[in-house]
C-alpha cells in the first residue's frame, strides 16, 4: 500500500498505516507485531533509500555527533525504542513526522545490531533503564545519534502517568524528533555499558542453562516413567504366571510390600478397567457339551497337544479375569497362550518342559506330589491333560515316572492320587477338567 506522502510500503499487519495522531493508541490496542527484523528492515530500507537518496550506514561507522544543541530532527529518520527485557518495541518516523513502521525486535546484541545497521542514519531515542547503556553503545556503533531519555525529569504530559507505565516507542520518537531537550538525555559511562553487557550475557547464559535443565528434567522423568512402566509390566507378567511376591520383589528390586500393593491394585481392577480380549469380543460361546478336536495352534509339534479352544471354553465357563488356572501336564504350553490372552493367572508345569518354553513351564513331576502354589484359594480351574497311557508310551520320555510309561495299574493309581490331591486343595466352586 502506498502512503499519501510517498513513504515506504509498510510491512503487512504493521500498525504503521495509521495516521500519526492516532498512532500510539491504535498501536497499543492491536499490540505490536513481531516480524523478523531483517525482513522488515530490508523492505523499509529499500523504500527509504530511494526516498532519501541516502545509503544504509556501514557496519563499522563511527558515532555521529548530535546536530547542534539538540535541535529538532527534520532531515533524518527518528526512531523511538521502548526497551523490554526480551522484546523491544520500535517506531520509525519519517521526515515529516509520519509513522513509517512499528514493530518489535529482540533485545539482543545481535538483533539490535542487525536492525540498526540496516537503517539509514537516524536519531534514536531510548529510555534509561537496564538495557539502555549497551543498546546505546551498539546503536551509536551503527552510526546513529542516540538520545537516552530520562523520564523522571520529563514534564507531566511526556512522562509516564504511573510509576510503572512505560513511555511508548511512538511517544519517545515524537518528543525526540521535535523537542529533544525535554527528554533530559543522559550520558552513560563506559563501565556501566560493560557491566550491563556482562549482566546481559550472564542472563542469556542462565536462560540457556535453564532451558537445558528443563529438557534434562523432562527426559529424566520420561525415562523414569518408561522404567516404571517396564517394571510394572514385569511385575504383571510374573504375577500372571503365579510367581510369589518374594520372587517378584527379587526380580524387580522392590520390597515385597511394594509388590503386594501393585499386584493387589491389578487384582482389584474394576470390571470396566480390566484389559480387553474378553470372551465377548472374539469368541464363539460353546453351545454343545461335546467339543471337537479341530485345530491345534500353539505347540503343534508336541505329541497330544490339545485344541486351544477347549481351554478357552473352560476359561469362559469357569473362570474370571485374574483367577488362577493350573495345568500340571503343560506339554506344548497352549494353556499359557490362552491364559495370557484372557488375563487369567496360570501355573503351568510338566515333568519335562519343552526346551523352547522352559522359561514359562515349571519343571514338576506330579508323582512327587502337588506343586506348591502361593494362593490355592484363587485357583478356579485345574486342567488335567495327562498322557493317554500306552498310546503315548515313549513319546515324552523313557522315564518310569512319566505317566505314559506306567503299567495300567500304576497309571490309574497315579492319576487318581493327582485328582484327589487337587480336589482336597481347591476351594468350593473350583473345577477340575480332565
Ligand atoms: C498330552 S500331553 C499334554 C499336552 C498339552 N495339554 C498341550 O496342549 O500341549 C501330556 C504331558 O504330560 C507330561 N507328563 C507325563 N508324566 C508326567 C508327570 N509324572 N508329571 C508331570 N507331567 C507329566 C508329559 O511330559 C506330556 O507333556
């Protein structure tokens, strides 16, 4: 958009399109625009250079002395800068006092330098404060005249109304352009500048360290959460496979009490909070009481392995999530797969666990007695799938305590003993499936 006085095309969204009289108010209401200072300056400088017939000040220019005893500034740009801790607002006035641009730049040495290096020679007005000493030094180094206003001495209309009010960039520029004396400009001492720069750099370093610390803290808490999740998963898996609290505590380096609390919470999960894979989602309810042996999925290589749906049917009919299921003739371990899927706790053993599942199937010979289980009262199903006597002779081992290798008399006696042994241990309502 062209300005009526032939001024610079203004940055989009910039407040500078308003007439100078309304400028300050409207700029405040909309809030300043943060744009890349290089981009803004490139646009502006191109226009101004054309208009003023002057060139941007070279980077190594030396200080330009104020013209006379602070005369009005009508033949150069005037820039008011309201310095903030992180961002500063600027307002650039043209030769006739019209607002050419307003916006924000970061209050860093680099951004301030880049901004003022790109600008045609100007009078720059800032307010005395934390950053004024170093900003003055930087801007003077870019070849501009800098006035550091002392608002405490400025008269009522130009001064802030309350102690915390800032004199805005537009106001600074206007007063500095026409009536610079009323700013009561001060001179900074070079030690002040150095101190301010030290403070500035220290602040930047602190901010950087703080950001790093926050990142490290976030990272640590993520690791902490991940390792807690991994630990809880381990506890859950061990608890599901009926390990004792003491076993679990040893494995995850936690007190037995701590483990008990966690496993209790798992067991007491309300029905709605229980994990999925319920029989409602992917299961055909057994309508008949004759179940065919149709499909052998898990442990297909194990002689006599049972149809997984038998176990699934039994779980559906006789157990609920987190009840304990005992399978002491574990074979290929199909019971483990179904129990894990349905969130039943399981104790699965065999006198000769298959090597590939030796970490899951407990080695236990039933002719030596029943296994020791931590919580018999939670056992709701014992699934007995023994060898089919002579039909399986020599299939699992040549050992005499292998039920497949016994005489019929021994086989019946052993099986009856196992059956009765479990019956005595179980609580009312629990089921033995043979
Ligand atoms: C029919 S298979 C079990 C198959 C299993 N249900 C499956 O789906 O893979 C019988 C198992 O009983 C085991 N067995 C035989 N004698 C045993 C005993 N005295 N104590 C424990 N297990 C025994 C065998 O090693 C064999 O793995």
